[in-house]
């Protein structure tokens, strides 16, 4: 089983993460930010990762430190759970419709972190979640997981739907990329390392 546990503590946040890449989508998420909890639950369910996240952050300031630091911790735990990446598909791409919205995520578990994000326009907040933090989370996750990540909202009107589509598409793309390639049990790179 590809699992990892991680604890991260700063003056702004105290975070614990447990991830099982070969799970069933079971979650225990407590970030103090209701909408972000919802997104993390959806992400894990669609990736079929078992995921536990507990964050005690300075949300009395705002959600920025909590969301970014969860991205850092989750990305690191994800990378640790993958190990040497032997036998994975490596690439994952998924289009996801959410009512009037359509999102696209394409990624490469390359060891070369990069983010290209085009979210278009969001309402300033959804619930108690600052929508600018979508990009902050994706950047922190991608750079600490060591993945090249492209995410785009192709169209949509409702900010909740657009953000939800991104998180679900990310889950599906990671599920595809982390699945075992039955035809290649080795490192999926001509370099022999990722």
C-alpha cells in the first residue's frame, strides 16, 4: 500500500495529513474552512485516495495560511507515498462537467514542479473561502508533490461549480496518473528516473 503520514507545524498552522493512494475515497477532513473541507472531500473521493487532514490554523486572520500550508503538507505526503514512482502511468488528464461549468486538468508526475492555472473570474468568496486560494492551493500542492499541473476552467458562471469542477478533475487526473501501468512495471521515463 502506498501510504504516507506527515505533520507540519509553523507559527501559523498545525497540520497532520495521512494519505493512502490505494484507498477507497474515505476521508476525515477538518480545516476550519467549510467550503475547503468540501473540496478536499470531493478531491479524495474522485481520486479514490483515503485522506485525513487536520488543520489548526490562524483562520481568524483569513484562510490563506491554512490552505497554502495544507497544499504544502498534502503535496509532500503525496510525493512520499509514491516513492520512486515505479510502475505508475505518470500522466493524467480529465475534463469534468459540473452543471454549466467545464474544467480541465492535465498533469505529469515528472519531478519537475510547475503550475499553469486559468480559472477565469470567480466571485470573491464562496462561503468562508477566499476564491483566490484555489490557485494558492494548487501551486503549493504541485510544487511540493513534484508535478507539472495545468488546470483551466473552460467556461462556467457559478463560482462554486467552477471550483468544484477543478478539484474533482484534479482527483480524477491523479487517479489516472497514479494507477499501475500493467505494461510497464519500471520507472515511466526514458531517463530511468523521475
